[in-house]
């Protein structure tokens, strides 16, 4: 089945230690998104890729970076995680980004910062 | 901000009852979507309604859209314990290549 896969499902890191979360998709969608979601809150868009074109949200901290080496994979790098970065990180894809295409989400990676 | 606002924030009902959630937004939209999120999981797309549509059905789901009031409602009929989840509305602007904007969600608890 076509899907969005996130690994790992749970990630524990230490304060200040760089961490990378990964996302892959078999949908062959052009757009990949990364969201941060804290408890009982809406998903907050960090950035998205339209093909290789990177689009950063204005309020995304510099501590968060992303890479998309090919259509299928996208990575979220947190350079120096702080306690406030503990959250669920959701990856999503859409066929296109025009006029709010339907998004397909992975199961998420829950990040714990010690 | 275009962010949708769901109402109520939390809803608790008995199995078999209907659940209604509302969403309000601020700017003109191309479409509005509803997503479900089970605890600790990703979001799942439920239904999309376009700005020129007023009502849409999918199984036990009924969505209405009133663009004059900038509001939408999601009705789940004959609710089941498995419907327990958070429900988010997401709006798509009427111009430009901009991603969806998600609201804060309604947490629905269906008690068996």
C-alpha cells in the first residue's frame, strides 16, 4: 500500500545533541511537509518542499533544518534540541500544493529531550 | 491569521449519539478539509468540501459549509467508541500555492 513512513516512532535525545528524524513516501508526491505538534495543539507547519524547492515558515527557528535528497525521502534535523522541542513531529505529503491539496500523514515521531 | 477555530474544544457523548463540531475561519477559502487524529498517531483525511459546495456526505459524516459566515460543521451520526479522536479543520486559501492551515481541534470522547 502507498504510504508515508516515519522512523523512528519514538526518539530520545539529550539536551543539545543533534538529532535527525526521517520520513519516506511511496506515493510519489511532489510536496513533503514537516509539522511540530505539542500536546492538545494544532499541528504547526515548520517547512515544506515542493519538489526540491525548500519553503521555510517565517517563525520556524533556525535550530530546525531539513533535507530532501530525492522524491521519496525527507529529513528533519534539529541541531541543538532544547527541552521545548519535545513534541510529536509529523511528516505529510501532497500531490501538489496548489489550493490546499489533501495531505497524507505519517504516524509521527515522538521526540523526548532529556 | 487564517487559522480555523474549532468549537467546542472538547466533547463527550454516549455511543449512538450524534456529535457536532464547528469550525470558523477568517479569510476566503478554496476548500475546507476535516482530519481525524487518534491519540499518538498521524492525521487522517476525512472529507474535503469546496467553497462552492454547501453540504457533503461520506458514510456517517456530514459536513456543511457556510462561506457567508465563514464556518463549517462536521456531524458524526450514530457515534461509536472508535470515533474517539481529535478532529481538525484545515483551510486552503483561495489564491496562491500555500499549504493548509490547521485549527486547534476538537477532542471527541465517545463513551461506550
